[in-house]
C-alpha cells in the first residue's frame, strides 16, 4: 500500500551538512574542490534564505 504524497513543510524541516571539513575538499575526485566548496556554501545560503535551522557536523 502506498502512502499519499505529503509536501515538505519548511516549519518541520532543517538542513544538516554532514562531514564538511577542509580535508574533504582535497579528497573529492569527481568534482573540482572550488566547485564543491561553492556548492556547500550555496546550500548554506539557501537554507538561511528560507530561515531554516542549519546544523553542521564534522
């Protein structure tokens, strides 16, 4: 039995950036380090623009 789609509510959501550390930038092989860093910064800024709680780990 499938459950009906329930749209994500921003009041019940948070952004979790896991294992984001300086050393990880150098280990990423499938994306350029600058692009990887910029993607993480954009995700952080996007969460801030929606007033979402942001947790970082790592």
